[in-house]
C-alpha cells in the first residue's frame, strides 16, 4: 500500500492508479469477493470502488422502518463467517456482521468510498480495463486501470425505486413515499397510511409502523405467498445447548436449511397444489378462512416469485388487532385525498407508500466500451450467469432467487480466484468466453424462463439482460445444488474459454 499512499500525495500521479483486480461495489457481494481474493490470490493487488459513503449496499441505503432480511442469515451470511444471531436479521445486525468481516480481514484499506464509476473501457491492445470514477467529495474524475473487473454492484438501481405512473398522482394532497428512499422526516404517527404492494417490503413495513399509525391499509393487486414462523432455528439452538463450536453450527445449519429449501423447491414444481395448501395453512393459523380466501390465495404456483418469511406472523397479527386491513383491488387513479379503485371503492390516507418494487440495474449503469465499440449487454450470451460472450476479463456476481444471494457470491469467488491463478500459471493476460462451434446453432432465449420465475422487476428489465442458450452452461440455472458441485469442476481449458 505504500506505493498507493505515495500516489495519493502526488496531485499529478493521483490521476491514474493500477490494480490487478477492480471490484465494483462494497455490498454483500463485494466484501465477500474481496475476502476470497485476499485469501486465494494473496499476490494480487486490488481495490473496491463504492459509490456510497460506506459499505453495505441495500442494507445501508434502505432506511424504512423494520427493514430485515428475507433470507435466513445462516445461508445469507458468508460461509467463512459464522452467524450467531436470529435467522432473520435487521439491517443494523447485517451491517454489524459485515463490519466484523471487514475489520477481521483488514479490508477497509482496499475500499474507496464515494467513487461512482461512470465508464469502463477495455483495450485488447493493452489487455487492460480503464475505469473512470467520479469522486463525490469533490466531483473530480479519477482514473484507474485494472487487468480484471469483478462486478459486485447488485442488480437494481439504489437511487430510485420503481413507482408506476398512475393517473392523478399530481392531484394527491398527501405525501407519496417509496420505501427505497424513505425520508428521515416522515412522521406517520397517528396518520392513515396506505401501502401499495404485496411483497416482502410491504410485509415488513406494515407491522413495523402499524402500532404507531391511526390505521394502515395494505392495497395489493394480487396476493402473494407467505411463510409465517418463529424467528429462531431449533437445530442451531440445540447445538448451542450442546456447546458445539459456532463454526460447526454454522455449517450444519446451513446444510440443513439448503437441503430443506431444495426439497421445497422441487415439491413446488412437482406437487404445487399440495405445497399451496401447506402455505395457506400457515396463514389460516392467524386469519379466518374468509380473509384468507379474499386476500391470501395467489393466482400462481408457489415459487414463481419469492416467498416472504413473516416472523411470528407479525403481518397477520396487525390485521387481527385491527391496526391494519388488506384490500385486493386495482388502482384506477389518485384523488386529492387518496385512491380510487377500479371497483369504485375510494381509500383515503395521509401518506401513500409505493412498495412496488425496483428498477433493474444492468452492470451498475456504467457506460461500457469494448475496443472502441459501445457494449450492448443484451446482445451477449451468458456463460453460467457470470461471464458473457464478447466481454473479456470480467465476471458479474448475480445471485439466486430461490436461495440466498451470498451462496452464489461465495461460489463465484472460488471460481474467479481459480481462473485468475490459472491465467497466471499459463502466462495469459486475457480470457473471454465464446460459444464453441457445436453449440453455435442452439436457440437463444431471454435471461430466464418467465414460466419458471417472473417477478415484475425482472420482466420489466428482461430486454436489458443477456440471452441464455439451450444448454445449461449458457444459462443462469438458479440451481445452487447443481452449481456448488459443477462450478469447482469447470475445465478452465475448455473450448468455451479463449485466452490471449
């Protein structure tokens, strides 16, 4: 680091810094990737550029009341760092956990906060990425070069959530808020609030504010699936009573959860009606049949969209206590006092919260250029959802939908480090994936099959994403159980890897 510090003190030299690897983003993926790089490629120099003022990504930017994980922390946590808290954790608990990872592994010295990347340019003549980043403290553009680019920026735009353009929104006299940009000065105590949405954010937010509000109405266009349960893991608690080492507990509980999740996913496809009734039984434990039939029976089979965990059924308890109610209808338009629904019903509120999802972020909204030609990401074909035809020396961490994001970040961390070490051993400076001759005639389709998984944000952003091929090597399979065994065995000298 001495050389970097010298460069920082020199105004002329500070314009350009070089690193072997540049990691984009200091969220859950970026911090984990830095750990793997430091452990498995200790001779490589690296830097993490983060646009925000600190680490954490989603867990830093989302400030709405009650924000918590919708995946258990035994699998959402890193495989190398035991989780010792409750399975469903608050944003504060997750940030504390990430801070421990950064401190224990001396990663802070590699992170530059407040650096928003605006462009990334690849030169085959130099086998080098040139990255320009705006330093937000003084709006100065900094230039970095790197041999390899590790994209860990997540997959949605942090600065702005998705809100549909409903008729009459300008007429509404109250306040419209999106959870992704929750204002610090929002006073909802004693107020009537409408939350538009039916996903994990809505289910989290409602019980967190219901006791302080006059009343909260959850307005949903269609129902979603929920899993109510205790925010505890009986196996972990038992192993702790037996004084088993926390590292062992972490690994054992992770494996048990992943086994159960995989079985549940398979059953959701093979016997969807049985699984549907099991899920509805969880809701019936809190609500009368009339309410279940009216508001909690989804139109789709389980696991075509994410299923939100509801700790202790807190969402349903708010309804039972009369602090909240659910309306299933579509919005016709806004009025001065609230909403007019297509059924003719009108809802009044002081505050309307649009928990309506987010906007897909493709490669961090960075302007990419490959050998002088602007990159059209949608024209590429993905290799296992992490590399892309025509884009050299780059890997993108895109996690799982039906399992914890971090599981894939760990697996890809191993793959990238193995690839970097393989390139060094062979004396290669460049790698790009290409479809081998025998596969070039295969049909190309959208990034993911809508019949398999189809949340709104993904459907809206599908035209921006790369194509998938017919063979599973050219897809993001979403199959952790297959990938955990396949990715470590990838032949790095296979026909799909072209070195230079």
